[in-house]
C-alpha cells in the first residue's frame, strides 16, 4: 500500500524556521517526482514546490522562492521541505504528494504550520 | 502562469440528482487536467486524471471530459458521500495550478 506519512509541523514565530518531513512506503520512492502543496485552512490549494527523482532538479512557486527548500533522501525514502523566514501568510496545511503515471493519486495526511507572534 | 477558473463556486443539489462542474484554463493544458474531491479535515482525493481517466476505485458515476481549455466533471446520481469541495488542477505547465474550488452542498 502506498503511504506518505508526514511530520514536523507546528507553531513558529514570524521569521522562524521549520522542516517538514514526508516518509514514503509501499513504492520505489527514488523513481518518482515529489511535490509539496499547501492550503490555508478553509481556502484553496496552492502548489509550492517539486523535486525530481534524484533531487537535482527543483522548482518553486514565486511566492516561496528563496525562503523554502525542497530536498529528498532516497536512502531513507523521505522528502523534506525546509521553511525559512516564515511569514504569517505561510500559515497553512502542507501536503506532500507523489507524481506518477496516475498523476497525483498519493497524498500525505497533511501537517499544519502556524506562523504567529 | 496558467489560471484555472471553476464554476459555479457553490452548487446545491439533492441526492439522486446529477450535476456538472466546469473548469476553464487561461491557455491550453492539453489533457493534463485532474479533478479532486476534498472533504473537511481530509487530504484531497484524486478522482480523474488525464482529463477523463478515473483513478482506481472511483465509481463510474464520476466522469471527466474536455481538452485544451475547457473541462467538465459530471457526477450522475449524487450519493450522500459525494458532497464536498471539488478542485480542478492543471499539470501541463509549472507552476501547476488549481481552480478555486466548487462546493457541492446538499439541498
């Protein structure tokens, strides 16, 4: 069974940092592009970042470019999202997502990041 | 950046009825279009990808169609568990983008 289990969310003050993790199982992690999507509670979905199979290619939404870093450890089957210089507007539920032949069928359970003073 | 626009924003429908949701892109996305259903407190669930292919386990009452810039999701004979927010999403051009969602309410 394909599973994406997320961890690392929480409460942080503006300007702070946080790292989110997404542990993958049930598939060959190193064969897939992986993504992060976020959602302000009660609002719509926004694509944040993506990373290719070996981690050498990354892309970011303009709203987070320069403040967020996506990475992966294929030996540990884990995807990461490092959030820096956090703003109140970054408060959201963050989802990790697997891209495959079936588009985006696998999603993590989501982790809430709250940025507040 | 491709902007996806969904209509209507909200739809109130009775169980057993059918409904059609629309999604429009500001430029062609070919058939790189997915539909998701999201219920409160849950991650989005993929319903349709490649514009018209149902994801595994999705009932046949969900049907996607369209290509280019115009897409529709048709749900026939709505069941109580179908009421949720539905999003379309293009994955033809980075940054991938979602529509703002259509909320399907029970009338």
